[in-house]
């Protein structure tokens, strides 16, 4: 009643975590904590609507996108109580946001609720502008209605703000301004030309694009390419790191028409094509191999127990510690036999491939991980990786039906073998 300008009430903050809970709710397992929160949400929503029927009630209050938390809230009937869902996707790469929210849509009670990203940010100042723009684009495509950056001004916690102490715009603040002035409120469509390129078209005014490296050419008057702080780019190109923004005062910036892309060589990529069970488009067959036996992955919902990710991931029926998602893999050892994680690519046609591997075991690994590249079961290379490594296997000739495998396994002591990874297959020049 006092703050009449407020358009919404977000009930709780990251209530699935221990950071902002206390007492019985903090001590409870995830299902019990969801019960406490559901009761709090119901009482608060009723009071808010009695005082301000026009106010939006934002619920779930989730750090990350943990399906176990949403499943528990569903059991308690919390979905229909809230007008929109709040998520803080700190643990989700922007490119993976649509895939994870698609899984969230499968939780009863949350099939159609609007989603709001009520907090996202980073302590890495150079990465902040790209994180904001990528999140805005991918969240919009996933049906999200709002993206809020954390923080507005310095909070003393290291997170990069929109405003400096003197009130001047930071680089990410200038990205926010660019979004507000050129993108906000416009219809958004997915303009991605292939699985390795991300692109959002905002009406006839703007195109945001990033992904596999390639040239970009503007072919119509009135088009200008700018960087993430709005500075014109004389020689625009597409990169994985920083989105490019094409603005128009005339013809709409459309790929293949007023915006032309040069060729790119990627034919498969573990990050760009990652898919959860039941989702289409994965360029690799991903599975576990133990002593020649194939073991399928199943979906790990996220936060269902201690020591697991708070986002959806892949795991196995037998071993919950063996897991992976688009950014990490964690092999295991079963009764003294390595449980290896396999990425298998079946060639659709004859070609020559360059294999690119980026792998980084965490410092907790005592003896690193094993990595092998196989072609139709025959090893092309085998090595042990103990720290971040960039490996290549050039000029691999394949014909239609050939199977190229990248196999990552545990060291002799499998403890701490979680490994950040990205495997890319390029068509050789």
C-alpha cells in the first residue's frame, strides 16, 4: 500500500538455497523447504492481492533452474499461486537456458507460467556485457518476460554493476542502455542459421548474433554493426565470445538478405548441440562405456540430493556421481573398471575432419583423466590430461557411416575427476 509504484512482489530470494533461509526451513531437505516456502507464498500472495489486485506475484524464488525444487513446489500446489516464475540462472550458460527451461515446462503447474530472470550477473567484469546480451537474447527466445541485472550499483561483493560509484555507466551499463533503447519491447524471433550460430531478430530494428567464427557483411544502406557498448564496428565478424549487434534505420537486418554470413567450418560441437533426453538436435551420441558395455544416460533433475548440480544434467541409474552437462563431464570407476564418457559422431558423408579438444580437469583431480580419440574402434591418439589442455587431431578422413569417438575416462584414482570440456569437429580446409 505504501509503495504504490511497485508493479510486482517477489516472494523470497533464492529460497532453495541455505543462504537466505533460517530455522526449520534451512534445516529441512529440499521437499520440506519447498513446503515451508509454498505456505509462505500462499499467505503472502493472498495479502498482496487483497491490498493491490494489480500487483504481480513472482514466485519460486529459485537460484539456478533445479527441477527437484520445482517438482517439490508442484507437489505442494505452488504453481497456480504465483503469476510468474523467478529464476536466477547463475549456473546456466545463456545458450543452454532454452533447453533447461523447456524441461521446467514439463513440471506440472509450470507448463505456461511466464518466467522472469530476476537476477543475473558476474564478478568477471570483462565478461559482463556479453553475459547480459546473450542472456537477454536467449531468455527472450525461451519466452521470458523480464531480465534484471545484478547489481545496479557497487555492493561490495565484486559483482559488476551497471553504474560506478560516481554514477557513470560501466561497460555493462552501456550494454543495458543499448538493450533498453534498441531491443526492449520489440517482437523477437530466432534467426539462428545453424546449430553453431545464435541470433535474435528484434522486429525490423536489430539483429544480435554470435557463434562459430565467420565473416559478416552488411549489404543494404541504413545498416550499422555495433559492439556491446554501441560503438560502430568497421569490419564486423561473428565470434563465440562477444555478440555483434546490427541496427537498421531502413531495411530490416535479415540473414541471407541484408546481412550475409561467410562460411564456417564446424560440423559438430558438444556445447552448441547439447541436448537432454527427449530433446532433438544433438550432434553426438553420448553414453557411458564400462568394459565394453554401453550404459545409457538418464536425466538428473538438479538439487534432488546433496553434492549434485542445481541445474538439469545427465547421470546413470547406478552411479549418481558419474554425470555431465554441456560444460563438464565427470567419469567414474565401477568395481575397478573405468566408467568412461563417450561422445560418438557418425559421419553423414565423406569428409576430412579436424578434431579440437579443450579439456580442463579440476585441481582436485589427483592424477588427471584419460582421453582417447577412436575411429571405428581403432585408436588415433591416447593421452592423460592433468591440467587445462587444448588438443587437436588434424586431417581425420571419414566416409559415410564411420564413427569417430572421443572418450574421456577417470585416472587410476577417480576422485575429483570433474573436467570442463568442449569438443568441436571442423571440416578441414
